[in-house]
């Protein structure tokens, strides 16, 4: 494992989790690898927000998505006093539900109605509640600095929309807040994440992205390995930044 700093390096993913972007097919469908392609505006599959057939709706309706939270989030946020969090691109809410179960008030933002409905249903079954907001991340904005934690897990947008989203996420944080980001490392290209290598993360790229933001005054970035298929580990980039 290659990592610097505390936290995620000591917290490998649960054995057998493997690739989060290769969810298990259900309803008799074939296997699937990687994430859908994003267009230049950061819309996976090129379907337009507001239009029919958001690719992630179809994906969540036909595949089981992991339910365990990211171990690096557990390691980094586990000791924080619960407050208000936003999970940007929450999907079926594995990280949001973990936070809510620890007392956080969590807002899930996603373009996928199916993902948000699955998140709400699973949260209800576990006795916690989530706020949900169906919105496009490429123009989502918080009207105030209202969150203590912003989560961006596996949101692989092209460079410009990703930079814009991270900037808006940082601007949504209260003083003393944290931004958590995790995504597939470019070293995992072809085995995890979107097929376009330009959408995958490197430590340098993510560090530059976060260090350029005036709201963030402490930025830590790690390369974290986790079990992959057939013994070949997969790599993620994990970042933790604080206002
Ligand atoms: C790879 S999934 C990650 C889900 C969740 N964060 C996790 O780690 O399990 C990407 C999610 O981002 C959402 N997403 C991607 N681009 C988006 C956009 N432009 N606007 C809103 N949601 C978007 C998708 O709908 C999907 O739920």
C-alpha cells in the first residue's frame, strides 16, 4: 500500500468488496465493468439532465450497488462530532446512510431518482432519514455555507466540471468543515472506473485541484490500495481537506 499521512492507509476496504464500479448484476443481466462514459459537460452517457433515461437510473435499477461505506470515510469522519453533511452524487446512499446512522443530518444530491429512492428506502429500513435533492451536479449550488462535511465519492467528471463542483462543494462548507473525496486512481484504468483515463484521478491532480481553493487551508491526499479481482489490488485516490 502506498500512502502518506494518517487514516485511510490503516483502513483497507472489507475483503471481497472489490470494484465498486462493477456492481453485481441482478435480474439475470450480464456482468458490467467500469462507469458509463461522461460527455464533456460531465454527464455520464451523454443523456441530458431533465431528459429521459439517465444512465445511472438504469444501472441502479438493474444492478445491486455496494452498501458498505468507504473505509477511508469511516477512518476520517468516524471521530467527528455529527453535524450537517452533503453527499454529492450519493447514488443509493452507502456513505450517506453510514453518516446518518452516526447522527449526521445528511442531504443526498444526485441526478438519479432511482438511486435517491433506493437510498431513502434503505435508510428508512435502517431507521434513519436522509434529505434528498434531485439535481445536476454541474450546476448544483448551496445557497449558504451550511455543511460541516461534503462527500464526493466516485464522481468522475471531466476536468472543468469537476473543478467547478469541488469549488462549489468547498464554498458550501462552514468554517471548520471538511471535504472528503475518493475516486479511482489512474493506475486502475481498465479494471475500475470509467473507461476514459482522463476521468481517473492521480494524487497530483487532486492535490492541485484542492490546493487551489481559497476556502481550504489544509489538504491531505493519499493513494490507497484495496483488494481487487483475482488478487490484483485496485488503487484509489483519497483526499481530506479542511476549511
Ligand atoms: C459511481 S456512482 C457513485 C455513487 C456513490 N457516490 C458511491 O460512491 O457509491 C456516480 C453517481 O454520480 C451521479 N452523477 C454523475 N454525474 C452527475 C451529474 N452531472 N449530476 C448529478 N448526479 C450525477 C450518478 O447519478 C451516480 O449516482
